[in-house]
C-alpha cells in the first residue's frame, strides 16, 4: 500500500483551477519530486494534502485513510510534516521556540529528546538556539523550517521549494541533510521544486506538472536524462 495516494485531484480558487486531475503515489521511504514551473500546481497539491485548501474533486489517502475534509492540525497529528514555501519561520521568536511550536502535538516529555535530535541534524541551530529566527540567514531559516516540521515526528515530510533563494552550496547541503534524515527516520518525502536538476538528483521518482496537469512521471534518473525533460525544464 502506498504511504500517500492522490487520485483525480482538482484544486480551485474561486474560478481559478490550480490542479486538473493530479494523480500520484508516494511509497514508504521514498523521495518523490514534484517538479514544475511557478504556477504548475505544486504548492496547491501540498496544501490540499495538508487540508489548507479545499478540493471539489479527487481523493487523498494516507496509509489508506481518506484525508478529505481534514484540517491542518489533524493532518500533522496523522503524520504529515510540512515545510512551507518561503520558510515562514516565526521571526520574532527564538530558534528554540520555533522548534517547540513544531512539537506542539507531541508530549512535552518528548521535546528535549526531539530538540536534541534536530540539533544533531542541524548543528548550526544549536549555536543559534536563542537567536531570533528572523535574524538568521536564508539557509539557516530553511533549516529551522525543516527542523520545525520534523518536530512532530512525521511519517511524510513535505518540502515546498526548499531551495528557493538559497546559494547553490547551501542547496546542496540541504539535499545532504534530507538524505541523512530520510535514511535515519525512514521518512517518505514529497519534494515540490522548480529547481528540477537538484530535485531529480535527490529523488527516487518524479512527477512533472505543467499548468496543473501531470505531464510526465517516472524514475528520477531516467527523467533527468530524458532529452524532452532536459530541454523543457533544465534548459539544456
């Protein structure tokens, strides 16, 4: 059974259609890249999974259980972690307090161990624990956003444009951290990205979206080598 499955997803914003019948599966322990240009429907898909937007058509299941009508807090309790586009840390709060907010669904007795684990994944955050999150660099804020999502101990980690606005060396480090976390935690990762080269190099499989529709699916390595994909999405 897939960890996460989407069938016929149609997300609308009034008269505007964000996705047209999107279908995908995410297997346990897999990284699936959701690739496409701005406006392709990547964020709409992630927000529908989390219950942030309603969808008039389609089904989303997690471990075989339907998520229709679920609220974001319920989705987190079901095991979905979410690092949003633009990071959206709480800028006036410390790094430590941002992490504690991420663990709000966990028992308080678990928090010290969870926070220490985040510091192991992201040693820079231990150094910055008492700093305001808004004072950090973009790369450090992205680390806070991912760590905050992991504090709920999810089984599915959704990352929305984690490379956005970051220097290439930081993007590569984020990719290394994602691989490390996945290997350690056994997470399924859904990675929504415009940076197709990076996303395809990081993922096992990929779904390419174009104007809200699935245009291609397949093994990430094969898509990375596909001349049509290289011309359309990689500029090669």
